[in-house]
C-alpha cells in the first residue's frame, strides 16, 4: 500500500527528529518543518495526508498554523501536540478543524495510535463525501452509463442487489467499473449511512491480510505494538468491499468463509470470536472456477460467493455505448479540469472504435483527459490523438485487412465464425477462443444473426 505522507511542524529540533524517526520506522513518509511559515511553504508544494504540529511555537503558533493549513488544504487532517493539554485547548483545536490532539509527553504507542486513528478517520471521511457526491450526481447507475443490452442487464441486477444484504460477486476485467458497482450497491442500499471500506487483496502482503481484515492483538507478531481492529470490525453495520478476491491466500479464505457463515471474526493472536454485522462484496478479474481447479481457491468459498453475481463486460463488447461514454466523460472532465472541453466529432469516435481498449472504461477516461489537456482547439483533431489511436491496429486472428481499412462489425463477425468453425459450433469453446464470456458471445451471435451451426 502507498505510504502516508506526514508533515511535522515542531520548533524543538530534538523532538522533531525523534518523532520523525519513529514514524519513518513504521513506513510513513515524513517531512519536517521548524515552524509555521516553513510548514505552510511545504503544504503549498506538497499534498500531505496529515499535519502533526506543536501548539506552542515562536512566531506562528499551532492554532494559527491549523487555521491557515485548513484554509489552504481543507481536506488535510491535523493533529496538534501540546504540553498544556487543558479541555479548553483541546476543544479549541477540535473546533478549528483538528482531527485529534496529543498531550506531551507522549510515548511511541500513543503517537502511533493517534496518527493511525486520524489517518483512518480522514480516509473514511473523504471516501464517504466523494461517494455521496458520486451517488447524488449519478448518471444511469452509480456514475456508470450505458444503453447496450449487456449494460442494461448489469444495471437491473445491481439495482435489485442493492436492496438486499446478500454477498455479491462482481466479475470483470480491470478497468470495467467493478468498484463503482460495489459503491452503488452500498450507497443505494439500507447500509448507506454506515461505513464502506475497501480492501485490495492483491496489494497486501499475504502475511498481513488477516491483520488488515480481522485485526490483531498487541504482540501477536513482530511489529504489532498495539491492538488494532480490522476492517470487518471497523465496518460493523456497513460494507466491506474485497477487491481482487481471487488473489487472497487460502488461510485468509478460510477465515473469510467463517465470517460469511457465522458473522464472527477473530483478531490475529486472539481466540475470542467477535460478532460483526457486515455485508461483503467481492470482485475479481480472475476465473475463480479455474482457481478452484488449480487448488488456489476454496471450492466452498466459491459456492458461497457465486449466489449473486454481476458480470461487467469489457468495453470492446459494448462499443455501442462509446458515444454515450465519451459525452459523459467530456462533461465530467470539463468540471474536473475547469475548462470547456473540445468537441469530439464522428471521425474521432470512429478512431476510438478501431482500438481494443485493453484498459477498458478507465483507459478511455484517462485517454480523454490527456487529449483534453493537450488539445488547443475547439474540436479534437486526429493529430491530437495519442499514437495508440492513430496507429493501425494489429491484425487479429490472421485476417487480412482491406486496403481501405476495416469495418469493425465485419471483422467481429468473421472472428466469431472462425471460432465457431474451430470449436465445431460449441459456444463455450468458441467463447474461450475469443476471450469472451459465454453470455457475451450469445449476445453477439444474436446481434449479428449468426447460426452457430453454419
């Protein structure tokens, strides 16, 4: 996981270095400032996750720094340190926007606990605010747009799933919008006022997954200097979204299965079960059936997860949504960048259609942002496109491309016919050859009116 960036404002050189060294030992990225003005200059240059400031400093004191820092960066979390910790001092700091405070002298455990708590509060606050905005300004569903039959099915299944507490399995390639669906399931449902916590199972080392999910007791392993609640305890009453569930190791899978079956968790280093009320949403870009066959995923957990599934199609299988997506992202990016974005004409849309979009909708949005930033006219021109969209696309499947270019629909039909011919008309095998899901190939067969037997 990305290291959190902390700025320390402390006029005492020894104290400043000791605090900084402790935080760096626990993998925080630390910057140091000897006073308020120096801290503000750092805040103007760098986006910090947290400011840790002394209350009493010459020149600009901690409260003034707090006020000016929050004015400069409203989302910044601030913890104040004071050797004069009265109720009045603490209340004033909190009223001015501080997340928490530390009374000097404090020990290492107190420092780490307050820092961790402040960072978690800040992350949760920002996520929830962003998600409320996302839902309130949603287009179609969960800020996802689409008019294709496959997306209408996704929207229907998601809307129904949002009203129940069942576990949901979201399938799809990277960049198709799995987390957007998970967020909609939570914020459009009965748990919307409770926490929504995200865990990327692929980004956490195997030996830390259980601690992250279920918490740990002090001394449970090297580095466990304090007792810590896991995501499931922190999300009690709400939702935990486990992204990339296919990469979770088997030991953690067993504990997750117990949570799903019994609604209890056990912290690492404890034998005491704790009851939790959490909805679990999981997502993966892997083939879980194949992972089960390989012995890398528990079969009983797979059957528990697949009861309610939502499969997101890749962008290449919903090209009819491309103009709608471009229009949606044009409006969104115009607000984000503070510009009137250039218009996107039919020739540019055609260039987009000829590209395979391996990064899916996420890649489309990032590509449009790049184009809008670099374009200097009122309309996007071919020369404004990145090289990947201007270059001829690779010849898939050995099909000769016409001298005047290709028609995507004709190419797709030819590829499907070749796959059906090689598979003897068996849709499942043909889908595997094409890298499509069974349902997607069925939809394409119907759309193009292709007879699988001939």
